[in-house]
């Protein structure tokens, strides 16, 4: 125990390394050495993940399922996964007459979303699920109608190829829902979950698994024809407006106040599902998670992403080879026939545990290292605070087997810290070696992604911590300190960019009580920015008003 304790003191208390450390411990073999069956090279602190690694994408997109914020940021979905809605759940549909749909239609989880489709003679249908509804969920902004990747997974799933979605973005929607529901009928699927400003479901039947609670004639949100807006604004209240008026935050107050209110309110109700737990009325089955970031199943996409590996906003699965695209439906059918037979491991919670563990601390570390955010007496103090914070993060992994060499101050050999690295990187997954037989192939992929992601987080943190130890304690090393702080900021920001977690995307300063933090969302950009530019630009959040007047 003494070695580890001394190390702690080394970083926390500012002790100079001395020969008093009990180096005889260094011969002790780590008890878990052979557990993962990987050679020691795996634990080289200087080997970053290969550029074609997708662990971080799989990790983040799996964690982001049912969360609106990250799926608004990373619009092009890469996941298809079975989902369910429990009995007793209310769902909504807005239309212009009181007939119950006899063909597939779109329904919403929040009435604010349905209200967009109500027009002046507004009929709001409220449904309740009478049994568990079975859905397929396409992640990303999969209801954002455009030709740049957000609808790839559903189109490839339905037809094996991309639909031509240029021109009128709504044109192929009716055909697409009929095609999907045709398939769904033969597989016991009730509908398809997608997301745009809020979550929506393409519901195949209004008589199976759902009952009508009410069909209410409510006051419409859109003025009748000839009184401000033309009838052609149906289904897209935005497209007929003057381009300068299209942005919710920049639109002048129109004659009908409610008109702007309904736009903001759908964003507002969507925002209730921004972060964990997200759209909690839907449940997903992680044992059937198909991700197109899986490079063993979809290797052609490695080539498609080449040169764009770090530009996640441009990734799209629709560019996979014909063979890969055409296999998607079969694969999903196989998973549905398997009928939810997974290990029972709660992947959603595991991913949350890891994001909770590191997101806030990495953000705090960034604050400590950044002179524009935090103020300390001098850079020596800043470095001390940073070292202390690193030590806090790694404390559960300071195994006694990690013993620094006597010549630590001049050595650049960091292999002595490998046991800490390994403990940090495997602590959340090592026990799953006993689950190998019960994991589905899709769970194996998730396991590898969790391993690859935690490995990189731990590699960067342990490297930084070893640097600090190697520096001695910092007194009288002013130049080295400044270098180190610069390097750490670089390592930390690279790590956070690599992870791509959207919990870090925030309005700064945070919004006032009358405002809401808004991440540019389809279709509110229409007319302002060329489509291809919009789809390929990572959105930045800003505050918009959520009470009238909306345009000041
Ligand atoms: C990914 O990159 C590694 C190292 O550069 C390479 O060995 C491997 O073959 C690549 N994998 C794919 C699927 O391209
Ligand atoms: C009711 O409105 C829907 C569209 O909102 C339309 O497709 C349908 O034909 C209408 N039904 C009747 C009976 O008017
Ligand atoms: C896709 O549709 C647009 C607009 O309807 C049309 O101009 C274009 O030629 C189509 N592209 C293909 C490849 O069919
Ligand atoms: C940095 O600030 C601390 C705390 O105020 C002080 O004790 C120390 O002497 C300062 N170091 C230098 C190099 O100025
Ligand atoms: C350690 O330092 C030596 C000599 O400066 C250098 O050749 C070697 O590449 C360094 N090793 C690492 C892992 O940085």
C-alpha cells in the first residue's frame, strides 16, 4: 500500500521524490495481468486509437439514444434499434378534420408537435396505447427532411438504397411510410420512431394497439386562408415566410402572436427530452442495437469517412456499398426474430455511469487549465490545482503495483504507470468476460466500444498525471510548468473533441428565465443558409426567447 500512498502524497502534497519509496514492490505482478488476454503493448500510454477507430462514435451515439440535444447536433443517424412503448401511454395527432386515420400517419409524443399540423380547423386526436407497441427507432434527426444523410438509415433499411430526397423534401414521405408499414405488418412492428424538433412516430395502424381517448376540435394555431398566410403553408408553416422572418429568434412579430408561439413551443417541448433520461416514454432494447459505425460489419464506411474521420457532422451511412446496404433489412429481421434475447445488461445505465463519471470532471479540468475561465495567483498554483484534480480522478485506480522508478525526474519511461492505466480502463468492463456466452453480437460491439472509449479517456488522464509526477513538484520549473499546462490543455481538448459528448455543448453564459438554449434545428434554417452548408456545419447553441414577444 505504501507505494501508492506515497504517490498520492507526491502529487497532492508536493513531496520531492526520494529513495524512500518502497521500490521492492515493483517486482510484484499485477493480479489481473492475464485477465484480458491482451499483451502489454495494449497498455502503452503512447499509443492513441487508430484514426479509423469508431469506439467513441458508437459509445456516444448509443448513449445519446432518445436524447434530443445530441441527436439535434449529430443529425445523421447511424443506429437502428428495436424500441417499445408501454401500455397506457398517450400519443397525439393533429389534423384538419375529425376522421380517424385509416392509413399510416405521423403521431407525436407531445401535443405541441401535433399542433403544428392543425391549421385553422384544428382536430387534436389523443391516443392511448392498449398494449406494448413495438417500434424500430432510427437515431439522429431522422425526421429532418433533407438529402444530406439524416434519413439514410430509414431509406437504406426500407429499400437498400438512398431515396432521391433533393427538391421537395416532403415529396417521398407518403411513399416511405407506406413502404415501411407494409414491411412492419409482416414483422409485428407497429411503427417507426424518428426525431425532428421533437420525437415522432410513424404509426402503421390507428386501430391496433391504440384506442382513441379524444378527438377534440380546438382553436387552430394558423389563420384561415386570406388572413395572413396561404393554405400552401400546410405541413410547413415556415416555407412561405419571408426569408428574413424564418428564424424563430429573428422573426418580426406577425399579426398572429400564436403563430410564432407554436414554433417556439415545439422546440420547447422537444427540449424537455434534451438530456438524460430523454424521451422516457420510449424504451429501447440495447441487445438489438445495430450501428453502422461497426467497422467489422460495415468496413466500406471506413473508406467513405477517410479524410473526414474527425468531421462527424459529415458522416453518413447511406454511402456504404450496395452489398452492405442490402443486408441491413435481413440483419434487423434476424434481430426481431430473436425477440429480445440479450444478456439483460443495462447498457444505457452503464453508458450513463461513464458519462456522469467523466463529463463534469473533464469540464472542470478544462476550467482549471484555462486562464480565461479560472484565476489563480500564478501558474504554479494553477498546475497544483490541475494535478490535484487529476489525482482525484485517478484515485480508485492507484494500484500498489504502479511504482515510479528511482530516476523518475529524468526518465521519460512511463511504463511503470501502466497498471494504473489498465485498472482505470478495464474497471467497468473486466467482469463482462464472464458474459461472453450470453452477449448478442450487437452487445459485443457495444462492449468493444465501451472498452475503446474508456481506454482512451484513461490513457490521456494517466499520461497527464505521469507528466506531473515526472516534473517533480513544480517548484522552480516555471518554463516547464507553462509548457506542461499548454500541453495538457491540448491533450484535454483533443480528448473532449474525440469523445464528442454533447453535454458540453451549452449556451454560455447560460440563458435567462425568459429564454431557452436553442441548437439550430431543422427546418428553421430554410431560406437562410444553403442546405448543403447547413447540413455540413456543426450547430452552435444560442439563447432565444420563450415568451412573447419572441423577436426582441
Ligand atoms: C484501421 O486502421 C488500422 C491501423 O491503421 C489498420 O490496421 C486496419 O486495417 C484498419 N481497419 C480498417 C477496417 O480499415
Ligand atoms: C381529413 O384530413 C386528411 C388530412 O389531414 C385528409 O387526408 C382526409 O382525406 C380528410 N378526410 C376527410 C373525410 O375529409
Ligand atoms: C432527384 O430529384 C431532383 C428533384 O426532383 C431531380 O432534379 C434530380 O434529377 C433527381 N436525381 C436523380 C439522380 O434522380
Ligand atoms: C504563486 O502563488 C503562491 C500562492 O499565492 C505563492 O505562495 C507562490 O510563492 C507564488 N509562486 C511564484 C513563483 O510566484
Ligand atoms: C525518451 O527519450 C529519448 C531520448 O530523448 C527518446 O529517444 C525517446 O523517444 C523518448 N521516449 C519516449 C517514449 O518519449
